[in-house]
């Protein structure tokens, strides 16, 4: 898988290269007799000189590189969800449950369930860890000391999780289809993309918020586990919601994980885009995203919390 | 270690900086009446400082003296409680993004960018600036060209610090903040870092350096300020800090066998203090005259002064005295 991604990145880079001489030439002809212009890298104007979108693409590229090279992240983000899907399907795949009035096999139930898990782990779980580590080791402070707008640094991290989660969801869809013959309608896949991006961003915002409440990198992992684990059981990830008592269902309902899972489950049984989305779920996810983002913006710190006076 | 690279860089840089240098004594940093309060504690209690273009300024002080707070205010990471702070013509707290194009920061504790190679780190940071320096040239400047393909996290401590300097230089800043750049270094890595820092002066950069090491300040700085308990307790050049130039020079020697302090020439004898180890200490403000008298006396008697030592109070002595005084004042 990683070789595939690396290959794609290489392809993309190769496509970029022929454009570069064309970019540098007008720059060269308009060069003023300043010594500074001479120092511009041979690759052309810097990302910052090409505008905010170029800086965002630049940041995303390096954040992705960092993320894909982290062996623990690779395991947790890509391999672990696939492993879980295989284990759950071989152990309990034969059973049945009901989703939106339709009887389906548990094998079909686990695909959106594990997809939800991969979204939460890939965005919330990864960000709480990586942001806490980057902050406490001074990397965030050093990046913040440069002219790059802080919003771009945040967006780079958030979009990195969108890309990695997107890859994981695609792998899960492929494994479901090839391994278990569980297919999704094209409309449903489009709906999964919508729900997935919104849920990933919502979980990313909660991740930024939670990392701002954690004082040391050692505390990040336990906090992530303690907050995620109960929700797997209360949100229709491992166990269908219909198996839970009304009280437990209400608890699960308060958190974004259940709403991501619910919409993804709908997508597993419907053939149309509209039928695979639930307005309430999308609203709740958006509300969590906005609320967490606002609180995170207020609490977020670029400086290590151990900073001396 | 990097003189060759530096020479080339300096030559290129010359045309660009000579203009800037004509600006003369215009301050790059000016601080007036700076206070910073955290809740009930006042970390900085009224600081005035001025740092000029092209100088290396060393900011000394014990831990918790307000050093890091002051630097973080200058870097725009913290807001001053009161007082005026101007860095490159802007209040750092409200400075526009373009202001950061002109400063570079080497943080006291920062780790490498995880997962990236040395070159990728520099490329990442180069993308943040509108007119970055060339990556290869910067790698050579800090002598990391041979390591460009290594993961930054695999570098040795000294190499990591040089990478930090390179990251601070990649935007081609006018002003550099170096926060304890050599803390935790072995002596040879420290020497190498000093070469890099004094090289910055030749590039025409203004450097604001904080350090614990007196030797470092003495070696590198044009001017030094000492902060203790949130206040500047002394300011000056390494030679004049704390009235060091007026302090008596200490001449120590062992009197020849059979001679005692009272046998010394009269002008010296009254100032000579016998030490517990049998040597004699002479506090002197007229070193040449005293040494002349002493050697004349020794020659006359046909004696040798084997272990004579002439020493000025070290900067460390001055510093310890200054910070101790302030600590005691604060206690009482």
C-alpha cells in the first residue's frame, strides 16, 4: 500500500517538474538587479511567494510525508482497521442484525463500523498524539516562529488526517468487496465520502481541543484510549445500536462517533446518495466540529506547557 | 570549520548588507520599562535595553531570572504586561506576518521535524518564506551538506543544533534569536557552534543570544546584559561588565625559600596577603609597576618566581557576584 502511495507521489512530482522551468523563466526575465533574487532556489519561487494555497499544498505534502513515515501511525491508521475487519468477520460475520429496517449479515454491519473506527483513530487518535508531541518538543513553536500563517499549519494537520483516513476507508471498501463480496452502490460511496470528510474534520477538531488539555506526550496515549474505547461499544461500531438499552443509546447519541457510524451504516443498506445520508447526523457532526474548533482556538497553545518563566 | 563557505557567503552578501549597514546606530531592538506578570509573580520588573544592527548581544542570567520570558516577548510569543517593545520597528505581539520574514529563531529546546531528512526540513521551512536562502548553500554554511539525506532525528546533538541554526537562517533573517544554543554540548561541539555564531556576525546579522556560559558570552558578544530577578543588574562589553576593568588584578606567587612576605619591597609588602597554601596574593591596580618591582626584587636577590600568576577577575566571578547581590537584595 505504501509503495503505491509513494509511487503516486512520485508520479505527481514528475508531473510537477516539467512545469517548473516555465515558472522560473518569467521570474528570471523580470529579475531586478537585486542580490536577493539570485538566492531564490533553482526550483522556482518558494511556496510562500506563490500564495496561500501553494503554502497549504506545501505544508500538506510535508505533513503527509511525516505521517506516512511514522511506523506506529502506519500500523494504527492503515493496518489495524483491516485486521479488525478480518477478525470480526471471521469470528462473528455469519450473524444477522437490522439496519434501517433491513436485515443484513454482521459481515456487512462491520464494514461501516470499522470504517467509523478508522476515521476516529486516524483523525482524533493521531492528532491528539502528534499535536501533543509536536508542541511539547518545540516543533510547533519553531514553525510558528516563521511567517507561515497559523491557520495553514492547523489546516495542514487536519487535511493530512483527511487524506490518510480517505486511504484507509478506500482500503476497507476494497477488502470488503474483494474479501467478502460486500459491495456498495456508487451513490452510497459518494455519501460515505461526504460523511467521512465531515466526521474526520469533526474528530480532528476534537483532537486539537483534547491535545490542548494534555500536558505531556506520555499522557496522550492513555487519554486517547480511555476516550475512544467506551465509544466503540456505545456508537454502533462493534455492537449494533439496537442491542443497547435506551439509556446507553442516549449516551452514545451525544457523541459524534455514533452519528458518523449511523450515516455510514445507512450507506451500507441504501443505493442512493440521499438515502445514505442523515441530516441530523450531519448537523451533529458539524456542530461538534464548530464547537470543538472554537474551544480549541481559545485553548490552543504553540508553546510547550513545560516552558519556564 | 566553515570559513571557506563563509567567505563565499560573505562575499555574496556584501553588496546587499553594505546598504543596510549605512543605517548606522538605528536600534534593531528597543525595550523600555518592560514588565511581565504571571498572576501574582512578576517575572520581568522594568527592563530597558537597546540592541543595534550588526552586533552580537548576550543576555545572561540564572534560570528563572526572566531571561526566557523576555526573549519570548521579543519573539512575539508572549504579550508584555506593560512597557514598550519594538523589534525591527514593530511591536512583536501585533507584528504582521511579514515581520517574521525578517527574524530567525533557534529555540532552547526543540527537536527535529519527525520523519524528515535534513534537506526536507530545510525545504519545508524554505517554503514558509517569500525569499528564502538557497537550501544547498545554507547546508554548506552550517557544514551539514554531507548529512543532507539523513533523517534529522538521527543527527548527533551538535549536528542537530547546526540544523536548528540552518532552519533559523533559511529565511535569510536580519535578526537572530539564539536561546542557549550550546547547552548540553561537549567542548568540541561548543567550539564548532561558536564558529557558526561568530560567522553570523560576518554575514551582517544581528544576534540576540542567551546563555549560561560566561566563556561563551566573553568569546562571542559585543555587549552583555545580566538579568537577575527580573531586572538588568549590569550592562557593558565583556571587558567592562560590572566595572570589571576597575577591579584589582590578582598577582599570586610563592615566596622563594627563606624569604617571607615581610622581605618584599616596602611598596608591595603592605598589600601582600599571605594565603593558607603558603603563597602570597597581591591585589594590584598598577600591574606593570608592581610586576617591575617584584621582578627587580627577585633579580636583586638572585631568586626565581616559578609559579607567578597574573589574573583579572573572570567574567564568571563578576557574574556570580552580580547575580548573588541581586538575589540577596531580593531576600531582604
